[in-house]
């Protein structure tokens, strides 16, 4: 079975100032999603599932998914505030989605086999997607997962803080621990993150980090649902609390319920966390086209 690509595209783009997942980056209106889909099909993925929100579904279908509807099987799932809450009452002041862990959870009915997760606003590179496809199509067990590990210094924005899952691996490149750091920044020639109290802590820059390019089996959905219910009980009334994929994975790994193979990638990230990132992302795409890695128009027959 060919693996599925799950694209997390339900974010509101607060720091970007708009729906970055549908903003054009390429020379003919291509979004970053276009390049992820193009690379995933060449890597061996056979289906794409989008996690979006009903409020921008029409714009998303018109400006993004309609372009490759003839090239790949697609499905849509919806990350709404009330999705999968069970008997937990939706707080009246809740405005933002419940996080990437919740985004994966709402996709479970659309996924029947191994799948990879990507963010809509991050460019991963074809080699990284190929590594993940090869892993998912290899001989792995029901609780054997994977993470593409980028080098932290290659994943930072010049325009503000970023969130990264900072990983610790063993000598065989299996994950030991991973912690979501939501405020990592460059400060001159140094890199640091800020904790919940606002205290700065140094980072070396060589740490392997998650950019949310994960490889999972459908077995992830049962513990994910349990962890989301636990998260709601503990933090559901906090206005900005979110359940992140690294937190879910860390619980499974440290509890011995899953193994996660870290697939090292030397590729340099670019994306559109901030509006000011758009010019660099467009220049990077232009360079890759000029080098012959992508055609000017991705979806012409």
C-alpha cells in the first residue's frame, strides 16, 4: 500500500497575518503545498488528506487543491474547535485550534494505512519526503514510527521566533526524548529558546529537530485520542493551550509504547512563518527552478 500524505493546513496564520497556506510563493501562483504534493508523488505517496477549516474551504479548494485534483486521490478533514471534544464543553473564549496533535486526530477516518504528516507552510525538500516514503513502505511494525530530523540552525527564521520539537537520539538514531520549544530565535551568533516564564536558555544549533515531518501507522490514533482527552481535562480551559505532536510522541517513546526512527536531513528549511519570510521563500523556489529541480508549471500535462 502506498502511504498517505497528511497536510496540516487548518492554522489561522496569526503571525503571518493571513492564510499563509493559500498564499502564492511560486512563479505561477504555486503555494508551498504544491511543492510538497509534487515531491510526495515522486517519492511514492498515493493519497493526500488535507486538514482544513470550513471557514476557508472554498478558497482552499479554488486556490490550492483544484490544481492537482486530476493527479492524486484527495480527501478533506476538518479541524474545528468542537471536533472530538467528547463530553468536554467548548470554552466560550476559545478561538485558536487545539494544536497539531488534534489536527492529526481529526483525520483518522480518512486514513487506513501508513501516513506521513507535513505542515502546509513548510518546504521539506524531495530527499526528505523520499526518506519518509521509503521508511513507511519498508518492513516496520505497527508501533514503529519515524521523524525526519533537521539540524536546528538550518530551520530558523530571520524575522522572529519559531516552534521546533528538539530531539534527543540514541547512538542508533532512535528517539529518546523530544520537547516542543515554542519560542526559539537567533540572537546574533547565538541561538536560544524562551520557557513559559520568559527565561532564555541557550541551544547549540546542532540539535536534531522536528519540522512535523512524521511517519506514523494507524495505531497512533488510539493513544492520540486518549492523550487529547487527558489534555482537555488538564489544560482545556487555558485559552492558548495546544496539544503538539512532539508531546504525544514523547509520551509514547518514554513509556515504551512506540519506537521512533530519526531520519537525518541536511536540507535547509524555508517556509512562511512570518509575512517577511515570503520573499526568501519565493527566491528559494526560483533558485530550485533555475537549477532544474522543478518545472515552471507543476501540474501541466
